[in-house]
């Protein structure tokens, strides 16, 4: 699990204001102010054999990206309480033409941050 992909996600997520990391549901998870999930890193989630990142996303984004690029993006299965229903899944173990663009991942994580973080913290990001 401690591969290059997790190191890259960690670098991106922890650069955002107020973001911390801890294990949640057995996986590395990044939180805004210790309570609002920013993203989950999954390595072989439920035996799927994939490395992926799950993030909250602005309305419409998951549907658009999963429809246009299903080899790179997916809709995470919602929990019984509906968590993850509006989230975006991104495969991090792709190669060739679908190789991971870490600048794009940084943009997706920043969009997730803006989706879940309080305005006072997003203002801090905007004034860096």
C-alpha cells in the first residue's frame, strides 16, 4: 500500500490547508479539519485488484467523467447510508494513453477540498 501512488496523493492532499491523514475503514484517508473526508486512497479495495482514489466532487462531474472516460474514472459504490453517492473514483494504476496525470489529480483533489471545506479554509487557499 505504501507505493508511489500513495506518496503522490499524500503530497497533494497534505499541501491543502487544514488537511490531515489517518486510517479510516482500513484505508488511508485525508480529512479537512480532522472530520470532513477529503479523499480515500484504496489499494485492492474489496479485492478489486486496483489502486484508486475516491473524492467528493462537484455536481455533475462524476457522471460526466465516468461517461467520457470509463477506463480512468468510476462511481464508487455508495455506502448503505448514501455516502459516496456523489463521489468520483479515479484509477491510479493506469498506463499508456490513460497514464495518471498528477496535475489533473491535484485539480480533482482541490475540487474535492472546495466541495467539503468550510469557506474560511477555502478562502485561505485562495489567498496563498
